[in-house]
C-alpha cells in the first residue's frame, strides 16, 4: 500500500430540501466519520469536507409549490442537517454550502476550462415551457389526456391508468402541473459532457486499476455502466436557481446540479484552507494525496464515472483512489423514505434520544449495508444496545471502576506489566486497523468490542470481589489489568463511539488529547497511584416501552404504515374494477413469454419514469424501455431474472426502439414486484 502524505475525504453533499434519515447516516456519513477519526488518531494529515447541495430543479419546484423561495428552503434545511450531524458526532473539518459565492466561482471556473478547451458538445432541442411560471417542465410536471385510454391525468412519461409509456408530445391537451396552463414548446440549447469519448480512459483507470481494491458492489455497478456504453450528458439546465452559466447570451441557464455539486468538495476545501492558512491545492492536485469519496449506492455513477471524468478532463486534479459506497439501509421490512414518512429522521432521533448518539452510531455500524442492503428495526436496536453496549462495554467499565473505588480508594493499584495482555491488545489494534484500512467497518467494530469481552472474561475468571478476601495483591493485579484494558478501549473505541471515549477518559481522569492510535497496546496508560475520576454509567438499558413508542410512531404514518381494512378494501376493489375483459385461450397462446436476465439498466434522458434495460433472452439481447424508474433503482436490477413478453411488436419510446415488455405485479399499495422464476433458469426458457 502506498505511503500517502495526506488524505482528502469527502462525504456526499446532502440535498437541502428536507431532513435526512438514519439510512443516509449509515450509507455515507458514519463510515466516513469513522475512517477520518481513525486517520486523525494516527496523526495523519487529513481534511474531511462536506456541505449542503443547494441547487437543482427539485428545490425550485418545491419553492413554487410551497409559495416560498429556494433560499428560504435551503436556509431552513442546511441548519437542521448541520445541527444533526454535529449532535451525532460527525466531525467534518468544514460543512460548506453550494450557494456560497466561492462555490459559484469554482464551478464556473471548471465550466469555462472545459468550454475554452472545446470539450463540450452544444445541442439544441425543443422542450415544454410554462409561460406563467416561467420554467421548462420536466416530464413529470406535464399531464394530459392519454392517447391510448383517454385517461385525463396521464403524466408526460407514462399513463398511470393503462401503463402506456408516453412522451409529453403524445399527450392530448397537455397542461402544466404547476400552473394548470397549456405549456408551449421552446427551443433550448445545452452543453453536454461527452462521456463516451472517455470510455478508454475509464476502462484503464477503473476496470484495470481498481478491479481488486474496490468493493465489488461499487466496481460491478461502475463497470456495467461502462460496458453498456456511455452517452453525452447535459451539464446545464434552464432555470434561475443555481450556478449561472458563465457565457454571454446564456441568460436563464444554470449548471446541472450534478456538475456543480461534486465541485462543492473542492470549494469547501478552498474555504477550509483559507480559514486555516493551508494550501487547498495540495489536497486536490498533489499525487501524494489520497482522495476517497464516501457515498450511498445511488451516487456511485456520479462519483465513479462522471466526476472522475471531469477531474481527468481538467488535467490538474487527482482522481479518487477509492469510493467505498454502501448499499441501502431499510427500515422494518421496507425501503426508507422521508416522502412516504417511513423513516427515522436524524433530528427526530436526537429529540427522542438526546443523550444516545453513540448508541445509534454503534447499531448502524454493526448492521452497516457494506455490500448489500441491510435492515434497521427498533427491536434489534434495543437488543444490540442492551446485550452488547450495556452488557459488555458498559458493564466492564462500571464494575472495574466501582471495585477499584471500593478496594483501592479509587487509585490505580500497584501491579506489574502483563506481557500477554499487551500482546493481545496490540494484536486487536492491528486487526482493527487492517479492517478500517479496507473499509470493513462492521468487522472493525466487532474486534474493538472483543477487547471489552476479554476484560469481562478476566473479571469472571478471577472474581476480584471474592479474591479480595484472601489475596489483595492478586486483586490489585486483576484490577490494574482491567483498568489498562479500559484505557486502551478509550483509544480503540473513539472512531466508532467518540462520546463514549470521552466519558471513559473523563472517568479515568486522563486527557484524551495526550494519546494516539499507536499508544493502544501500552500497559502503562494509567500510572500506579493515579487518581481516577468519578464512576458513571456509560449507557442506560432501553426499556420495552421506549421501543414500543417508536414502533407506534412509525405505525401512525399516513403515507405508509400497515393499511387499514378500509384502505385495503378500497385498493382491492379498485383492482377488481380495473380488470380487463375476458379473452379466449387462443388469444393467450399468441403470447411468447420468456425468461430473461437484466444486464444493464439506466434512466432515460428527460423521462423521470422510464428505464432503458438490456435483457439477455438467451437467443439474443433486447433493449426494453419500462416505466418503472420511480419504483426501482437501475443498479438494483442488474442480474435479476424476469419474465418478458418477447413477441410484442417493437415500438419507439423517447426515440428508443423497445422490443418487448417485462411483466410485473402491482399489490394493493401500488408497489411493483417482478414476476421472476423461483430458481435460476436458463435465459430464453419458455414460460408456459
């Protein structure tokens, strides 16, 4: 492994249009913070940057709908999100904002660098425009009459009633969802990033150089995008809210949010450097700096393909050495969603559990979705806190402190160094280090807790509360060793449990600033006769009623929760009423149903509900466009076996020829499920 001089660590910029939930925390911010704390404990040169992503069409639309301004929205949520991070111990060196002038200047400099080098492709097209609201409309903000079934509220990309995929131009009497008026077509010009021209570089940098050292879920998703063939992507949008395109005759044009947002890492570093008399360029342009992005899996493509291409195109910047992205954290059996009110918001957790930040950090790290989706449940949270934090770590510290106070006047007793214990702790430190270096946070946390388990085992074997009656010297040795274990735990647990670490050092009457990672393993962290501080409980046991209250809070959610009998019956009745007319057996036999495997999946440009899928049917690979983008993430579909109507006549959807239809089932709640074989089946197998 290269001996890096410094580290630039970024965590995905949270979108400042609402609060963030614990799934976001588990996906990007907690692992980033753990890793940074570990680097700092090793006295490495590191800057940890993040900030609010405050631009984009969604914020503009939200402001229109709420009759307020984009500034009012971002000011509200920037403060809320930053405060939540602070109280959960996420220790950024700077938490910046993309609305700051320094960021606008930095993003515009990037754009002009590409423009002046002739790297952009200029493309003119027609898009619908709302003349009253003075905005270009995304497909989902246009409704009209479906040309297929005459449903009057079909969206611009798909009819919700008959399922037909549409384009806004196909709608009869289209109207804007923002004003209710008929939109007009206007020509608009945008600047495109020619990603396709950088496929050779991506294949060398990512596929050749990082096939073995990147997490397979990250590498696999990135490789699938490259293998499917990259397309030019617009880097500008029509609008007034955002970073202005710095060109003459470009009024009403702003940088695409996914162009300017990752540049926010650079502008944040600039601001930090300015405030701390540092050189920001060393952290972004020096080859001895290691750049690492911590993100969730929905941001992989931007941090593994688009932003690295941008950095490479510029020429002066380093590219990421690793992107240890996590998968999704689900909640009580379903995907977490703030909009559906099926989530545990960070600020609400803090309100309900004001002194339990480390409890949440511990549980989320222990169930981190490192290579596949994982699940948070309140009962599991209770079990892990009570049976692990309270019963193992908290119990060790409390018992040793109480016994030392009782038998040795709260002073470190006289005893010699135990070489076996020193070897054990040093070995554990190296295990934890190795796990963290490879971004195996769950494994590292478990090895840390094993140190506490060792201390409890020592107590159970020696029973100092009994030993004191016959051998005070032997009792002193036991408690001396246990106190040294606790002091070492103060160092080893700090990346994971910073508030716990501080409590431990306070109880031991030590200044944590005097100790570094390399000190873990020492048997003399506490000197003989050192006066200890006052003992206190590290954690409180979580009672059933506290957990039941959180479960009840979830069940009250209007948009999710268990459906009432009335809601269920209504939904089912709706399905019955929408049943299609009876057909003959011969009609059914006309269908050629086959099993296929999804090889690639990507969103269709300017169509919020459409995914373009590449499906292996055994005898050939088909392109199929499906209106499921609001239900599934593209990266979740790779490798999934599905049922396909393979003899459906081809039709063009958004200029893409779609050859087939994928079968899905819709339940009473409107959730879609793929109709898939129970066991792995040969592609092309006939469904009878």
